[in-house]
C-alpha cells in the first residue's frame, strides 16, 4: 500500500529530521561525563564496575571520604574508557538510556526497507532543524521527484525548541521550488492505539490549532513513531493516506472557494456598473408601481448576477475541479479506512441538510408571507400550503382568500398520506400530514412579518391613527395590508371590550351597541378572537419559524393536491 501511495504522488525521496541521529563530539561527551562524576559517582557506579573499573571507583571514593580533590583521578578514569564506554556513560549522564538509538535504528530500518522495495530512490537523515533549513536539495541530488519529510517535533536535546519540528513543517509548506513537499510530524503524541485515522486527526488538529492557521495545518499531518518502530506498515499507509486526503480535500474546497471569490468580485463589478437610469426605471416603473419591496428586489437582483457569475466560474474551472476530484477518489479507493458510523455522522449531516432546506432568517429580513413558511401555533408546527397565487398580495393590499391552509408537521405520523422531511428541529421522523390541516386567517399570519422574532403581535398604538401606519421595512402593498388588518383587529377588540363591559353591567353600554358587538364577534373566525393583551400589545399564539426550500414546497403542494382530488369509487362487486 505504501508503494502505491508513493507511486501516485511521485515520491522519490524521504528526508528524516530527528534528534535521534544526533551524535555529540567526543570532547563534548567527555566534558559532560567528567562534570557529572565529579559531582557524584553513584549514577555511574554499576556500569563502571561491570566495565572493570572498580579499582578506580574505590580510589575516587577514598579521596571523597577524606574531602580531597579527586578531579585528577576522574580524568585518569575517563582516559581508560573506550569510545563505546564513554557513550554509555554519556547516556547515563543525560538520563537517556537507549531510547534514541532504538528510534534511530527503527527509522533507518524503515527507510532502508522503502529503498529496497523500490518505493524511493534515496533518503537523508538530519539531526537538527538548522541542517534541514539550510539543505540544498539540488546539491544533495534530490531533483527527480517529490519529497516526503518525516519530522520529529521536539528538538530540545540539540539546543532547539520543543516545537522546532512544527516550525520547520510550516516553513516547508510555504516552499515553492518546483518540488512537492509532503510533510509529516513523526512523533508520539499518544501511544499508538486502535483509534481511527479520523480520531487521530482530531487529536493532532488540537495540537496544531495553537501554532498554525487552517491553510498551513491542512498540509501537515502526523504519523505515530511507534508504527514505524513496530513495523506496522498497514497503519503507516493509512496515516500517510490520511495526510494526502487532508491536503487533497483542502485543495478541492479551495478550488470551489476560488470560484466563489471570483464570482463575488465579478458580480460586484456588474452590480456597481448598473446605471442610475436603469435603477430608476426598475424601481419606479416596475417595483414601486406594483407595490413590491425594493429591498427584496435588490436582494433578488444581486442574487441573479452572483449566481450567474458563480456558474460561469465553475464552468471555467471544471477541468481543474474534475481532475482534483478524480485524484481524491483514487486516493480513497487506494487506501480504504473506516468511513464513520451513522450515530456519529447523522448530527453533522442533519445540520448541513437543515441549512439547505430551511431559511431561518426570513423574520429578520421582514420577508412577506409565502407558501412554504412554517409556523409554531400553540405547541405544534404547521406548513403554509396555500397556493402562491393565494398568498400573493395584490396592489390594494388584499388577497383572493381570507384564510390560509396549513398542514401539521409531526414526528412519526401514522397516516399513509404524508410527506417525509429529511429533518426538522428535534423531531425524530418529521412528516407533513396531509390529513392534519387547519385554516387560519391571513390577518394573523401577516402579523408575524412585522416582528423580528416572527411573533404574531401588534402594538395597539397603531389603532389610534391607522391612516398614518407605515413601516419602513415593508412594501407599499404590505403597508396597505397592515392598515386593513388594523381596522379589522380594532373592530374585534372594541367588540370584545363592549361585551366584557356589558357583562360587567356597565350602564353606558346600550342594548343596540351590545347587539352590534355580538354580531361582529359571531361572524369572526375563532382564531381571530383567541388573543391576549400584554404591555399594550395584541398577541396571538402564533410564530413564524422559517421557510422551507422552494422545490420541496412545490413537491408537497402538488402531492397534497393529488390527495385532495382522490375519487371515491362504488365498491367493486367482482372483488
């Protein structure tokens, strides 16, 4: 699998940068061991005794017991040590045992194996970041292909920083010398476990997030050093593949991001290039004359141009995107890994699907009612399914119908006449129930449009001088509509007040006035009379929540129409 990955990416070289290759000079080792033994011989006693130096140790102990200076004896002892024995004492002095030599031998064995199998042509080992930073690849003969860098993270042992490896990785990702550099941190953040590559990636991202921006970190990945030392080639391949996928997915999204940025720039130029006379004509002769919202029209105009430019940018970049997508698919097929389980992935996918299906910002934009709007009525959710021609406001502020048709959205409905939704709020299996319909006055639903929270309420101060009611965020048609609603609700409220005063035996309420009030309320829809008054606001238990996307709404309305048009046949007496 490793050979397949190297071949796909034309990797011909591996450069391993790790302080395990560091070999201090003889004089440096001797000076440190000398200093440590002069302070205390005990840490070295066992090893030196086994090496046949017990007599020299005894002499040093004797001088120390007398309080005499034993420096000359220590120097004499070190002169009798072989280079190997001095290295072992140096390790004791540094409290390092054999870890570094084990790491070195394991990594070199892995690199030798890669070369023997024909995966690479050459490898280099460097012990410090300083060496790696000044390496001239051309002089080193690294000119025919791409490079896989395996970097240790901590270089404190050689006088560099604890994160020197990551700093080098960041530098390598910025290089643009004609060679692709694939950068991996070869370190043991945690002991090698049975975690999936996605879980390991999440851990590694936590480490990188404090030191790298998103773009840089997308080009750096992690291989647990224990996998190499334990020769777990299948898991090494999965780590390498995850790093390649990480880079590929970033570049793929970046290609789409480039198209998006290009489209925004191009659309902005076209928008700013629209002549004033064109705007004047559109607003005065088309938008204002029909009583439509100038704000909504401008948003529509911008969207038209931006969508067109985005589609154009995608078309021009299609071959590049297709090439990157093909590479990503080949990479996924070459090294397969667990793709996650439904329990883990469903909430993530549900969030994306929710964004696609529902516009949750319609209230903040004061967008007028439309088929597909979803309301919370008392404690149940309902979808507005009246046809678009019935929800559309005419220039006089009226509609063809007084009442809207809404269908209930439930969780796990039992009727066969339903439309399943992918997701909706916290409902387990949301369904639009065709047989659970209600009819509610548009007067109530329209109140949701004037409030940022979508609540069906109105300030009763509007009832004082209805002719002066005009909202700046709404169209001419809707302001006409609001005046009609104010007249209607004022009459209902006054009639309720008259009846309440009559019940309270108010002598000022005449029998004629009471009969008129009763007649008014008797003719009204029960929904319109079901309101409360709080802080001079007339409120209904209705709130607009969001708007379902257009295609799904059309599908539901069409299906609902079919259900309504079912024919009841006489029974078939042949069956």
